[in-house]
C-alpha cells in the first residue's frame, strides 16, 4: 500500500489484515469521516424543499398542496436518476476528486433557491426546476457509498456502509431542524437563513474532502460492470427491496411535514402555526430512521441481511395497518410514521449489506484467483449499489405522487396507506422466496449470517 502525492492509494487491499492493522484502518476511517460529512450536506440540499414548502403560504406563493407534493417528487426523481452516473464517477475521477466537485456544485441550487423564494409569485415550473437542481445532492449518496465500499473489508462493510449512509441520511432531519429553528426565531417568511447555513457547510465539506480524502487506484465501477449488473437478476431484486426501504425513507421525509401541516390546519390553526407545529415533529422521523440505518447494518453483519430485511418489511406492514386504523388522529399518525421511519432505516442498512455479501458469495463459484474474485465482487457491488440506489429513490417519487393523488381524490391519505402496505407485503414475500427459501442457486447468491458462513467454509 502506497500513497502518491496526488492523494491516490495504490495496492490498496482492505482484506490484508496486517496492512489493515498497520495504518489501513486509520486511512479508511479518515476517508469515511469526510465522506459522511459531504454526503450529509448533500442529503440536506436534496431535501431542502421538504423544508422550503413550509415557508410557502399558499396565499403568498400561489402553490397548492398538490403542487408541493409535486415539487418533492421532482427533487426526489432528479436525485434518484443522477445516482447512476454518480456511481461510475468515483472510478473515472477518483473518490476524493469527485467528493470535492459534488459538494462544490451544490452551491448553485442553494443560491437559486434563495433567489426564487425572495421573489414569490413565480410560475410553478420555476420551483420545479430549482427543486430538480437541489436533487443533484441525491446523487452524492451513490458516489459516496461506492467509494467507501472500496475502503473496508468484507467483515466490516455492513457497519461501514451503514454508518456512511446513516450519517448521510441525517442530513434530512438536520435541514428540518434548522428550518424549525428559523421558523421559531424569524417566522415562516425568512427561509434564506437555512440556505445561507448550507452555503457555508458546502464550502467546509469541499475543502475538507480536498485536504483529507484519498483516491483509490484499482478496479472500480465502469460501463462493463454496469452492463453486467443490469443483466443480473439480483440487481433488480435488491432494487425492488430498496424501493420499499429507502424509497419509504426519502419519500416520507419529503411528505411527512406537509401531511402534519394539513392535519394541523384542519384543526383550525393558521398557516404559520401549522408550519411551526409540523416542523416541531417532522424531523423526528428522519432522525430516527437515519440512526437506525447504522444498526440495521450491524444487525445484518450478525444475522444476515436477508433475515433482517424480511423482519423489517413485516414490521412495516404492521405500521401501515396502524396508520389505516388511526386515520384522522394526529397522535396515531405520528406513531405509525415513526415506526415506518425506524424500520425503513434499518432496512436501508440491511439491504445494502446484502449487496457485497451476494456478490462475494457469487465470486466463489467463478474460475478466478483471489485477486480476480475481489475485483469482481468490488465492481459488481459498486454497480449494484448505484443501480439499486437510483431505482430505490424512485420509490420516494412514487410515495409523493400516490399521496398527491390520494389527497386530490378524497382529501385524506387512506388510499395511499393501503398501497404502501400492499407493496411492503410483496417485498416481504420476495425477500423470503429469493434469499431465505433455499433457492436453486443458493450456493452462489446466499446471504448467510457470519456463523453460517464459517460453517460453510469449514
């Protein structure tokens, strides 16, 4: 293992225990810390409009509830689609280099948001364009996860990927907490303070990544790996599961505050009071979901990602039933959504643990030497992380569009809750059938718990 002057690591092998114990772990940890910070700020910018809509009274901006759900859907869509090119960017430009660029470029949509909100009454398309620009922050997740996947050994990937993703996901409640603080201190007409804070945070993230992160010289994700991943059925199974976990997390993160504000207005509160009370609660769900992602990864390291994922979906079905049973009650709605956030966060961690496990197991059946198997597992895992992240993010688009339609048709979210519960049931069934019901190709794709792995290798 050598470090070039250009911040590039050569001969990097995290599976080399001696090298790992003699400085490798410190290098990985340093890169993880700055990766988490940059991804955290990226997530905040991506979810910026989940807060901005609380600063947009309809009588001032002319934006309806349905329009606000559409703004959230557009931001989510842009962030999801950009995850595909971002997945390959770290291999093409280097993890450190791309982290610097991806943080700095987000200054553009933050400035655009300030300008747009300072001039209310603009046509809807302008809000949709700027929301799409903030969606660029959603791509940071794919490049960050692909990069960190290169730094950690297989035995620690669940923890490392869970921590990286969880720290990034914390950007959602962070921006919502900051929005709450601004609403409490300055009212719901001065969102510029939120944006100003993130202009500073983006500069810090970009400079820190430039100074303290490294590129890894070695096999990564390229078009060949992406094409191979697209042809692999497990890519699409994982993507389906990630729609249910991450799609729920990001979709509800955008929608939860708006739904609470609607409920508070239905109780007779003014728009300003409803926004304040919604902001006081809305951040709790994404916060707990972000934290639980780390523990979902740790549990998956211990018991196997597929086992944890199955239990997560069963629990999410129960949370959907709670929301249906308590329709119209703010208290029950909050409880149901908190459970959904906790479980979706855990599922995010467990699904992403499944990815390297599946392709590490698959590499054992290929006629390759150890270096070849490592390269195959790393490139395929990185490609699937990007594809699953992109497709999974589309679940957030679906959630906002389904909620928009449900409110438009009946004035409530009841029909949407039914759709969500049915999807979770399908995802649970798929998880059981493909990864836990001993499929025909189990030796090549199984996701065993560590104890099982040791037994198979004995």
